[in-house]
C-alpha cells in the first residue's frame, strides 16, 4: 500500500506492577496501520486489547518499544503533550457513548474543539453542525443527550470523534450497547466514513464485526496472533436491509 | 480552553445542581453577611462616638475629684468628692503654662418652671469658657458674660429640649424669666442642638448657669465637681496634664507615695482608648463571623469533592478529547470560586441590607443613635476573602480531579 503510515508500533511492551507481581499485558506487539484502513482489533478479555487501545489512544504509554502516531513519537511525551496530541489526532468512540449529561448534541460535539484554542467559537459551531449532519443528526442539533436513543447518542459520539478531523478514529466496542439493527446502522456509518478515506480502528470481541472491516488484528496473551487483510468485505448496508424493522 | 468557556462550564455545573449549590453557598452567605454586619456595627459605633466629641477642643482635659478606683480598692469615701476646691482653681489660673481655657463646673439637678409648663433636669454651673472647650454654641441670644459670672447673676442658657418643654408654643424664650428650684432666672440664650448620644442620652436636656450662681444661690457648695480645661493644642495635652497634676499635688501637699485625691483625664487618651477598644471589639466580632466563613469554605470543599467523584467519567471524557491537567484544574477551581463569590455577593447584599435596616430602626424607633454604615473597604475585603476561600478550599478537589487517570476515570462506574 502506498498510503502513508498513521500508526507504527515497534515491539510494544506494557508491564503493570500489581502488588509483588508484574503483569505483562503486552509482550512485544508490532504492526503498522496506513491511512484509510478500517482495522478490527480482536481478542478475548485479558488478551491485552484494552491496554493496546489505551496506548493507541495516547491515554497510556508503553513500558518499552516505540509508538509513532502520524509520524510523532509518543512514548517520551509528557501528560500534557499527549493531551494535546489526542485533541488533534484522535477521535474516540466509546461503548457507553460518554456524552455530557443535560447537554445538547451540538455542545457535546463541540467539546474537543473547546480544548483547541486555535478554533474560534463560530468555527467550532460550524464544524460541530457539519459533523452532526454527516452522521445524519442535522435535525437534532439541540436535542439533549437524555432525549435521544442509544443509536442517536452513539451518532453524536461519532460526530464528536469526527469534529477535530483526526488522523485516526478509535472505537472501543462502539456497538456493544446497541441492539442488532442499531449496531448495523452504526456499522454502515463506519463503512461510509471509511469509504471517505478515514482511518478507523475498531476494538471488539465480536468476530462478526471483523467481516465488515478491511483488516483484522487478533491479540492473545499480549501477543499478535494473527494479522490478515480481509479478502471479502461484507457490506453492512446489505445486511441492514435484511434485518426486520422493529415495530414501534 | 479559554476563560469564557470555563465560566460557562462552571455556571452550567452550578445550575445543574441548583439546590445543592445554594446550600453550599449558604455557609458563605451567612459568613459574609455577618462579617459585613459586624464591621458596619463596629465602624458605625466608632464613627458615632467620634461624632459626639466632634467640636470638643482636641486639647480638652478635665480635672475630677477623688482618687482612681484602683488606688482605693473601690472604697469610696464621701470626702473624695470634695477635693477640687476654689483654691485649686485659683492656683491653676495663676500657675498654668499650657492652658488656653479653664472652666470650673458644679452640677445639680433642678425643677424648671415656666408658667404651667415644668420640666426637671440637670443644671451645670460653668463659666463662659465652657462652650469653647466642649464644642457647643449658642443658637439664639448670647452666652452669659464674665461680669454675670463674677456677679453670680440669675441668668441661664437652655438646651433645646428644655426650651421645647417650657415654651411649647414656640414662644421666644430669650428674656423670659423661669423658675429653677423656685429661684427666678432670666433666660439669655439657647444652645444649638446636639441631638442624642449613641446610647440615647439627650444632650439637649441641659441648663447652663454661672457656677457662682449655682454655688451661692442654689446649693451652697464650696467645691467643684469638675474643672474643664483646654490645652493650647492637642500636642500640648499631655504636658498640660503633667502641669495640672503638679500644681494640684503641690496644693494638696501630696508627697511621693500618697494616694492622689484627684484625676486628670485628657480627651486624647479617652478617644484613643475608645478607638482601641472599638478596634479590638470589631476585630473580635469579625473573627467570630470569619469562623462561619471558614465553615462555609469547608462546605465548598466537601461539595467539590462530591462533585469531582460524581463527574469522574465526565473528567475522563474531557481528558480523552484533549483536556490538559490545567484545563480540568481550572474548571473545578472556577466552579469553587464562582460558588464562593456568588455566595459572597448575596452575603454582601444581605449584610448591607440588614445593616441599613438596623440603622434605620435604631435612628427612628429607638434612643440608640448608632450610625451603622457599610464601608466600601469591607465589601472589597469580603470579595477578596471569598475569592481566596474559593481558591483555597477548591484547590484540593480540583487537584484531585486534574490528577485522575483518564483510563480509570473513563471506566468509573
């Protein structure tokens, strides 16, 4: 692939000291993700995928090994530098949405830009509205988070992850709290974003989701067990069409 | 994140828990309003006392009979009241080096009658230097003259209250002859009104007569109840006091170690004593009020800790989308300061309101005319204290929030 690398991991190890013991959560993981890939990271609980996600998201730093995000080495960065890096380069989508309570959709989406002093309040509002329109919530800008369904809340969360035009979108079990139909709606959205050239990393323990991504990385016991390009990529929109429409 | 956004977030957080925020503010509100009230009362009382002596000669002193209570263990003997004599007055007149006015005084009470109007009150027998020393003036007629003093003339000066009682129909009192303890006395002047003292004493309920007249014709007393004097200046007051003491000790043939049977008080000592007593009192009251501010501050700290815990996930989210430590820290600090300062603002309003209401009630419905006043510096001080309280008590909760690990915070249930 001629695309430039967005994520480069070289021999990532992460040890946790728990009491007297040292737990090796990651034991030397290396891979590179290029711009425009839609990667699923799979693994059972305890495989190290949460730890890997935290490192990829610059919330945590590896004990050893090198991690470059969009060419920038992360391991030696300070807490503040990583906060700024997250703000500019990463869009998070969480399983439980993590929207601010009693806050409108547009204000939730504006949040990352609030921490970017280069973006003024007018541009911030415009970009938030654009992002919400992109995820199909252009008509719900001023709905509060508690007035929305799970699928709508997750769309707001995706808009929030898009608003800073990140180098990579990190989704952590982003469909985990949703019913099947809504899950596929969200997957359709991710596939659309991928088609637009977005780099997406989707962490899940659900093997079905992997079929809709371009590449699957499987972890077990803190090591990379499998890393393969998917030959046949299913279309989530087709699958969605086969699902029965829920009755009101 | 810029300051405006931080304020918006803080306002939103406070608004989201209105009742809780108000209860938290209540501590600060009570604290600040009590500090304001205490300071208003303190500075007001001081101003009132100072106002009362306004016009009194700054170098004023008085000589009063009898030893100080400490010297005699409180065993007051009747003769102690009679130690300031005519001879003493003469000696002071002849020997004083630092005085510009001397006025002996005798005191009695009397029944004043004008036709069918009568009133009882006090009579001060003085000379014509009395007015200057005590900052009084005549509003109608004239002060009695030196010859009238020397001649023990039956003349008097009335205070406004006495005039009102004896001449109810606004009749001109000047030249009228009234009876004081059945002696006919001609009214020659009326004193300018001074109103009531802070403690309700009517300063206009007074009759002045030549001391000679009182001593010879009314009470046949040969000693003075007091001698008012004025030093040439405020600075000379302490020298004058020393001088007076020496003159009188010599007159009374007192030797070293003898109990001194008279006292010399200076206005300056009295005012500086009032001043320091009032300052200590104000400070003490304010400290007690300040304790409630401290309690209020602890309330803020408590609720901020609760708030940080409740909003752990929010903090985690903010961190994950790029909030730096300083952003989180500022957010919670500003929230604490805002609670504290809003409480302070309400406290200032309530405190000032109560102070001015108390002033209004005291002036109009009671005899205690204390000029309670809220000084601007006390308001500024309150705001400064509130800001400091907010920062001080918000610091640790804010620090706790800022030091959260985003991974743990996001996972917090």
